[in-house]
C-alpha cells in the first residue's frame, strides 16, 4: 500500500541475468549471487531462501527452465542440469572450451 519494499536480498554487482520467475511450491525467483558464485531460489512473497547451489563458474546468461529442470551454461565450459524443486545438480557436462551465451 505504501510502496515501501517488503524484502530485499543483496546479490552483488553485475549479475549475468535479471531475477527469473519460476514456480517451485509457490511463485519464486531464480537469482545469481555474484559475491558467493551461487544460484539461489527465493520466494517472491517474502524473499525466503528455498535453496542455494554453488556454481563451478559464472553463468554465461539466463538459465533455461523447462519441465522441472534448470539448464545453466557456465564460462568455465560446464553445462549443468539442476532440479527446480531442490537445486541439486542432476547432470553435468564439461567442455574443453568456454561456453558462450545462454542455453
């Protein structure tokens, strides 16, 4: 009603993608924390942490979210497949060269 922020979460500077809307158990956001090199899922309503996953290197762009999975490409040549509900890495590929662009 007042326009004041309800919650805030510091994630550092120069994130490779803006917050991305997803639905876990409730509407949530995917964020990248540049300070700790983590992919985060937080609830939209309160900003409460749903899960946190350490990334092997910086993402090259926004993740691809499809049918309960998240695909993230990283500058170090890693391509990760994460579970949307838990943030656990389900599969990982490592390429010999750096990846460019989003999956």
